[in-house]
C-alpha cells in the first residue's frame, strides 16, 4: 500500500514510525516531514495549501491512503479536495472539522443529542455575555468560539475575571476566533483524553491518555501545546470508557451523520470525569500531540490497517490491541518556550534507543548535515514501563542522555498518576 502522510511534528513522527512497521506498506511519502520522519518516509516538496497539487501527486504516485496529521489542513478542506479527486483519506471533511473549529457548533450538537457537557450559551455581543455571567456567577468558563491555538479559554474563578475575558475576546485578542463567545458552566473533576476512530458509521475505541499543558513543574506557569503525556489515563476505568462510548462518542457519530457531516478520522475527546461521569470539554478532530507518541508506543495492531479501515468505511472489520504497559513521553523544548526562543540551536547527540524507548522528532531540522532545533517543542523522549513510576524513571533516564544545551523539560511528567500508585 502506498501512503502519503501530511505533517511535520512529533505526532506525525510517531504515526510514521508505527505505519512503517506495517508489512502492507510498500511506498511511504511525507510532506513536509522532519529528520525523524525521514528515516521512514521520503520527503516530498509539496505545498499542502495547494490542494490540487497534493491531489496531482497522489494520482501520479497512485497513493492508496493519505493520512492528514494536523487540524489546519483539515479545517482548510484538504480531505474534501482529495476525496473529490477519488483518493482515500484519513481525516474529516472541513464541515465535520467544525467539531474542533467551532466550540458553538459542538455545544449545539451536544444539546441536540443529549451529550453530557457543561451548560452553555453562545454570544455575539459583550453586554449579553456579561449579563449571563453575572446571572450564573463564578467559577465559569469563557471561550472564544474559533481556533485560538489553545489560548482562547479562560477558566474564571471570579466574575471579574470572566468579564475581563469577555472584553478580551470581543476586543480582538483572538482575532476572528473571538467574534463569537461561548460561556459555559465550570466542570469539576479530573481530565482525561480519549481517542476513538470513526468511519462515519462505526466507532472503534483506541486508548486514553493524560497530558500536562502547563510549562512548569507542578502544573504551573503558562499553557503550552503539551509538555508531556502518559497512557493509559488511570481515571479512565473500563466503566468510564464504556460510558464515554455510549453517552458521548456514539451520539456524536449519529449526530454528525444525521446533520449531513459524517465523521471520518479520529475523535480526540477532552473529557472531565465529574461526579456524574464523563462530560465533554471539547473535541479535536486529529490525533493529540504529544498524546499520539504514547499511544503509538502501546499499540500492538497494524496502524495502517486501522487508519485505512476508518478511511474506507470498513472499521467494523478491524480491532485494536494494546500493550498493558504504561508509556510516558517528556517534551524537550527550547529554553524560553512558550515565549520567544532561539532557533537553530545545535542538538549534539541523541541517545541510542532500545526496546520500549523512542525519541520522536517534533521541531528539528538538518543544517549542513547537523541536527538543530527549529521549534518550541523539539523532542519527545518516550519510554515504557510496567507502572507510571517505572515509565517515568525510564523516560527521564533517556532524557539525561540527550545532549542539547538549549533544551529544557519538566521533571515531573506523570506526577499525579505516580502519587496515585503510591496510595
Ligand atoms: P479547551 O480548549 O476547551 O480544551 O479548554 C482548555 C482547558 O480549559 C481544558 O483542558 C480544561 O482544563 C479547561 N476547561 C475548559 N472547559 C472547562 C470547563 N467547562 N470546566 C472546567 N475546566 C474547563
Ligand atoms: N496535546 C493537546 C493537543 O494536541 O491539542
């Protein structure tokens, strides 16, 4: 099978590494890729915003499956253009990607299909939003409707904070994403991420993960794209997984199909496990980064089979097997991230890895043959263990063998789960 992968991050390196293990893979291309992915796939010089050029490449090479990693090309309609050209694609249409692209769209779907989520209202003017906040009181959550790179959400502990967040949105702090605002009830509980494939009709549960969004140890400091993750998430017991499937995922698949937007791809559901059970915080319509890195370490099935089944409407014919091991990834970032940081700093050495160890490339490049850091999040140092504590010790032992002076990482990824194991 000939595959084209779209993307260049640690998530795509993890997908590429796993796809490359498939005996069915015959040719493998990536656009744009990175030096880690280049060990598995041939990098092609394609402008992924030029949908016709991508379709033309797929026709020339007789590509059997395109796997789209990030959300931006999905929201821009790359999957639609490729499907229109008769190409099999893993990833939702632009219309279905509204599940991630518009919080209001998702909340309305939840309301229509009785999917548990915080009570909410949508607003296009500040005065009405503020009146609602004053009526509801704090804590309360204010969200810019559109894609705001994870920065459009304020969990306000006071009414004043919520009012200020509403002003920020309507004053343009998040650009067009803030032209509409969703105000929703604060959900109290433990967060978890749940991943599930869909071919538009059938759901196939993958696995669970927990991430660390804050830059500093003890979950302090500003939010980032994610500083580390582990899988499985201890809070997602078999009962919670089965309730999530029944109460959240299945009605979503039905709702999307009935609305005329059948969903093909992966649901990445951000959940709050409250006293009532799982409630939906948000959907992403692509794999998580760095959650995918830990998922792929635990997946025992052929990823190509799974993604092809989701893309071609045959998900009812496959199943996914997972290792019982815990996988944990530590993100190494450029000093200064998520603020400004130097680009092009040298990575002198990466460790040789053995079984249960992998260093995924997220923001690297080759400059005159030498490896350099080009992004904020640069390496995903990943390892497995029988427990979270073991996986954590294993991953940090690997981190300590990375020679990159301008890099830093959190030293406590997985701390809540490690504490739970001690009890
Ligand atoms: P989102 O971008 O919607 O995932 O929100 C970012 C983060 O804000 C989530 O990961 C939660 O930690 C927090 N959050 C969002 N919505 C709520 C809510 N209704 N109640 C409590 N925390 C929330
Ligand atoms: N790690 C969070 C995300 O991929 O959005």
